[in-house]
C-alpha cells in the first residue's frame, strides 16, 4: 500500500525545562497552604506525573519500607519510588493535619474524589508566580527537575528510568542534555591548545 511507503515524521526533540534547587526552595518557602506545599514537595521528591499524584491513596505510602507505590502508572505499569526520611516526615505532617481517609489529595469540592488535574496544575503555576519565576512551571517541570538533579547527584540513567517509569531509556537520556554538571564536566577542546594570549589588537577593528 502507498501508506506503508510514507515514512512517519519523527517528533522534534526538545530540551526539558528544569528548575534550579534555589527556585524550587523559593516556591516552597512562599507557599503557606500545607496541601499545596506537600503536593509540590512530592512532585520534586519523587518525580511522579500529575495524574499519578492525584490518584495516590493513603495506603500507597509504605512507611515501613519507605516507598511510594504507584499503582496507576502510565501504560498501567505499577512501580515503587523510594521516599527519603525528610519527605516521609513531611507527608506525616500533612496527614496529621488533613487526615485523608482514601485519596491522599482529595478534591475540596468533592472529598470522595481525587483532586482535579487542572487544580494540581494551578498549584504549580501560582507558586511560580509568587516566586517570580518566569519559566512556565507545570507538574512535569518538577519531574524534569527531579530527574536532572538525580543525574547530577550521581544516579545512573537506568535507575532514573525505572523511577520515572520510562519504557525507553532514550527518553531518560535527554536529561543528559540539560544537566549543567554533565555539560560543564566535558572538557572544552580549546582549553588544550597551547596558544599565546592576545591582550590587544594591532588593527583598528575594521574588516579587510
């Protein structure tokens, strides 16, 4: 068939938007709503997707093993993500205050339902606005930041792939292109040249 001979156009690669640790700290420090604070902390501390976060239930937090169970992952593939002690303690503070029964982050209007995804996105947008961050901040930007900062902290790509729930490691490898530490760790070839420095020019700057 003619359709079989037409190549499928490749998607143009893009560089993920990544927040600095200072920007994330500023967003958290300027957030006084404990529920919203915990949502952003969980985004940055686990790299979960927006829909994965909103579908979390109280029972998905395994404090004994210190892991977060993602039962509704992309492609219906479940996975576990490690919880640090500081993040687990923050989740406990939120639970003691809100005392959620089923959904970890229930809807304010409909407590027997999870938060709406648009509401979760608004939490991130408003926090960025308060912190005077001009980047377009979304839950996925926290996910990009989590992966990039994990890579810079020494985690290998395969581990990050499993934590993020990526099927293809090439999807994970894009964070190599935005990791400042990895970029600056590569030696510039100019640095190896044994050239004499020029301190001033003898011409008048005009092209000849």
